[in-house]
C-alpha cells in the first residue's frame, strides 16, 4: 500500500512539474534574447513538422478527393441548398466520397466504446485477482525473456508517446496564442487594409470618372468659347484682312499725330540747317585768323595745329531731312477721311462675325447644356459607384471584434480550453513518466526485501505498481481521448480538406474548381448589388487586377454607361458641325480708299536711316573745346584769344543746336513709329484680294473651321472615354494590397489556428495508437516484475486453489 501511495504522489509531482515547465517555456518564448529566442525557433519548427504530418494525413490518406468529383456522380452543387438536398437524397454517394472520414470517425467511436468498457471491466477483474496476475509457478521460466521483450516494446512505445506529447504541448500553446489575440490582431490588420484599399479606390474612381471629365470639359468649353473668334481667325489666316484692317485702324488713328511730327521735323530741320550754315561761316573765320597767326611758326607742333584748324567744319547736314512729300500724303489722307474708310471696312468684318455668332450661338448653347447635363450624370454615377461598398461599417466591425475578444466569457472559454488540452497533455506525460520510472525500478531494484540490508527495502514491486498506475491512468482517460479525437478530427479535418486546403492552393486547378463552387454558393449574399465571387476575387487580387474586374463591378455599373451619357455631347456637336453659314458680302476695295493707300505707299517712303546718319553726329569736327585746349597749350605762339572765341562759339551756337537736334530726332523717331505701323501698298493688295476670297469662299472657310472644332471636341471626348475605360478596367484599384490583407486572415485561420487545432488531435491520436501497445506491454511487464517478487514471498490465489 505504501508503494502505491508513493507512486501516486510521484505522478502528481511530475504532472505539476510538466505544467510549470510549459508555463516557463511560454514565458521565455516572449523574451527576445538568448535561449528564449532559440526555444521559440524550436517550437515553430516543431509546429511546422506537426502541421505537415497532419496535412499529409488528411489530404493524402483520409481525403484525396475534391468536392468537384461529386458533380461527376450526380451531385447537384449549383447552390448551397441544392448541395444540402443532394446530401440527404444521395447520402450513400456522399458517404463513399467521405469514406476516409467515416472510417476514422467510426474507429474513434469503437475505441471510445471498447476502452470505456475496458475501463470498467479491468479494475473489477483485478480486484477479483483473475487478470493481470499469472500463476507464478508457471511463469518462472519465461519471466526473464518476457521482461526483456516487453521492456524493448515499452521503450519504443514511450519514444513514440514522447513525440506525440511534445506535439500536443506545442500545438496547444499555438492555439492559445491564436485564440488569445493573434488571430484577432490579424483580422484587425486585415480590416484596416481593406478599409484603406476601399477609400483609396473610391478616390481613384472619382478622380478618373468625374474629375477627369471636368478637365476634359474645360478643354471642350475652351474650344466652344473660341468658335466665334476662331472663325474670324480662320478668315484672317486665309486672307489677312483682319490683321491688315487692325493695322490700318491703328495707323489711321495716329494720322494727326504723324502730321504734327512730320511738320515739326520739317520746321526744325530748316532752322537747324540755317544755323549750321552760319556756324560754318563763323568757324571758317576763326580758322582763317588762327592760320594767319601760325604762318610765322614752323615747328612741328605749329604745323599740326595749323592743319587741324584748317580742317575744322560743321559735321551734320540738316538739309537731308526732307519730309514735304510725306506731309502732303498725310494731309491728303486726312482730307479724304482715311480713318472713316477703315472703319467702314472694319464694320463689314464685324458684320461677318455677328452673322457667324447668330448662326452658331444656339448650337453652342446646346453643347454647353449637354456638357453640364453629362457632368451632373457622371457625378451621380461616381457617387453611385463609390457608395456600392460604403455600407461596410469597418469601425463597427472592428468594435464588434474587439468587444468579443474582451468578453469575459470568451476569455474564460479560451482559458478552459487551454487548461483542458494542457491537462490531457499532462496526463499522457504522466503515463510516460510512470512507464519510464516503472521500467527503471523494475530492472534496478532487487526481487526480495532483505531486512539486514542497509538499503531502502524497496523491491521490483515498485516497478510493478508504477506500471499498473500508468495503466490505470491510461484506461481512465483513453475513452475520453478517443471521443475528443473523433470530434476534433471530423470538425477540423473537414474544414481543412474542404476549405483551407483549397484556399492555400487556390492557384491549383482542382482547388480553383472547388472554390468556384463556393463562389456560386456565396455570390448572392452581398447586399451591395455586386455579384462578388469572393474566392475568385481573392485569386484575381493575387494577380493584382483592377477593382472593376476583381469585384465584378460590371454587374452594377458598366463602363459603357459613361459612353452612353457622353453621347449627348456628341449629338449636340453633330448638329453644330452640320450648321451652314452664309456671311454677308463685303466691299473692301473702294477706289478712293485704295487710291489713298497707294499714295501713302509712294510718299511715305521716308529713309529714316539716311536722316539719322546725317544729323545724329557731332555738330563740329573736331570738337571745339578740344581744339581750344590745343590752342591754349601751344608755346611758340600765343593763341589764347582764338581759343576763347572757339569756346564762345561752342557755348553760344553748338550747344543750343545740339539740344534742338535732339528734339528733331525725337520727332523723326515718333513719325517713324507711326509710318512703320502698316505697309499701305501691301494693305491695299490684301483688301482687294480679301474681298474676292470672302465673297467667294467665306462660307466654306467658316464651315471648315467649325468642322475642325467639332472634330477636336470629338477627339477630346473619345480620349476621355478611352482613358477612363482603360483606367477603370485595368488600373483603378489594383487589389494586390487587398489580397495581402485577406491572406493574413486566411493564414491566421488556416495555417496557424486550424493547423494547430488539427495538429493537437493528430498528436493525441498518435498517442492513442501507441497507448494500446503501451497497455499490453505495461501490464505484461508489471506481471513479470511481480513474478520476480511473488515467487519467494506470496502464494497466488490460483496456486492455492
């Protein structure tokens, strides 16, 4: 009895130690440095091995078939209700399809029932001494061989149990991490990613559909608003009449100013010419006197001064400025009313412009009205498109998830699940510990108790009791383990093979076909109006397709609607394009008008360059103050008096003449600026030719321009449609970011949560497999250990009988 108590106490201690070790391992796994990081890597690798074995077992042994095979045997999978009806009507076919699950589940139930009965029968049998205790006298010869064989078997079984138990601990920790927050964190990040994608996509839709249309319409409105001016420009490009008449208008408006400048220039040139002649006389007199004074001096300096003085002269010719014919031509132009003639011609051109305006104004108004109507429709269209998924309340969903995660009931359920799974793992660990310790004690302890020995007095019976305690623990929990494995196997295994396997391998043909069936079941569940096929969308987003293509937006909005709505603009432009024009006839070649222009062409040919060359120089050569300075510096002859005369002449005549000459130049430059405004002869030619062209081809010129403008509007609208269509169908809302967000949720649920859950029952089922030979080996080995003690100490009940 003492040995039994000791064994039970050791089992409890081992269980507590294992639990403490697991808690310590989890805590260390959260630390970033040293051995903790290595432990986390080991746990991750262990979880990976377990997941791969579980996946192989489920997908390659239990269920190799895909759901699509049911379609080949008459299963109606077009909708979820049809699939349910097919399952009830053709359950035999479905059973064959899921034969792997059926067999394994049935085996689990059989084990549950058998082991439950065994758990009840075996203790009764032991109490009656009828099982588990062979007759010692008949077993003495085979005890040693039995112990060796059973020990080897038990050792192999325990190694298998260790592998399975480690997997149970690892998967249980992974499950807790996922349920305690990792899975919810992934869902939260995914929701943030989806919300960001939706908001960005809607902004792109508004920019492409509406904002780009406004940019296009601004260009169209600019074209339409310039039709009137553009038509006149077309006429001017063909004839030059508008430009010419504007030049003549500018020129004629300044005729009076030109008359003033020319008359002033003529008067000032005459006065300056007379003063220049008098200046020459005075300069010659002074030069003659200086030459006489130097006649007796023969030095080189005197000779040079004499030569320079004799060469002094007036260096300008104001008589070259002759504008009398130009004045006469200007006077004639003023007399006959050139400005009035120009205004009459301009008025005729303005009449053409008014005629064009009156003809096309209604058409322009129609185009503008159509453009505003289309803009309003596209604004509504963009709002409708962006509101398609606006019903998704991301904040509300996130709050619901957070509230659920924070619920005390949920936290308690997670803790209970973790504790139960940990307890099961510890029970298997206890069995392993009892088996190993019993095996060790059974081999190393003596068969008999010697009272004179200094030892503890323990015998091989300790090993017997430890092994039988492990057997009792196994029988107590085996049936419960079987039931748990069966339930988790069916639930988790079906989800993995029928859903997660296909999601993980969505790019494989078999899995893609299954996901297409699920898309058929779920496509009608979305209230937004979109016929979304979620798994097809997931696959499309993996390929980074556009929002329009991935979400089947064509079901609620077709890009052809943009073209349909824009057709109103084209229709208005078409009527505008077909408009006929009949501009009024013009008379631009009035004989008096043309005659005046011809006279101006002949008489206004003033050579201003020649004028400037003759008057825009120094008035004297050399400069008189410089010459006076040389006379003062001459040493051989005293010429200071003549030097004074030169300075006086410069101050009294040259300086005033220079000021007057500058005024003359200003007048000439002012006159030149007016004269150069127009070439009168060319203007006359243009007017004559323009009258012919406008009267003969004016209507064709205007119509051609209007048609070109309409074609430009067509091109602008077509470009908008092409760019918008291409952007919506191929560029707007590239959904690879959405794929990454959703993939995080799928990975969290399938490859982390579900793989961990399936890994747990797989490891537990692995242990169930090894626990059966463990039962037989433990009982047999325990009996062998007992034989070694009972032969010399007790008599078996069967032997007594």
